[in-house]
């Protein structure tokens, strides 16, 4: 493996860790608000949790909370880094 491949794989791991951290914090927020959340991070319920978080924070502050934007950013960054890994692997 060359340096570019290692760098892109490292970026992919960092963005994945960012996304997992955001989901854990989002679920903790919902838990404090009295909603029962699924402890499985990789489940379709994560999108329901995200929808509930956005609904709650919009009702409280009039706009989505910061974790919503972090989740969207982490997903976009993970997709971009996955494409970068594929490009690096094919070249």
C-alpha cells in the first residue's frame, strides 16, 4: 500500500468514528428526553432517532440541533472518503 491509500483509509476510519460518536450522543440526548432508543448502532432505527432528534430540537429552538448537522456532515464525509479509497485502490 502506498501513502495515498493509507491516508484515504485513515480518513475513512476517522469519518466513521465521527459518525458513530454522533449517533451515540444523539441517542443519549433522546434517552434523556424519555425516548427508548435501540442500543444497536447499525440499525434502521438510527434514522428514526435522527428524525425524532430533529423534531424535538426544532420544537425547542426553532431549528435542528447541532448533532443533526454533524450526522449529515459525517455521512457526507464518509461517502466522500469511501469514494477516495476506491479511486486510490483502482489507480
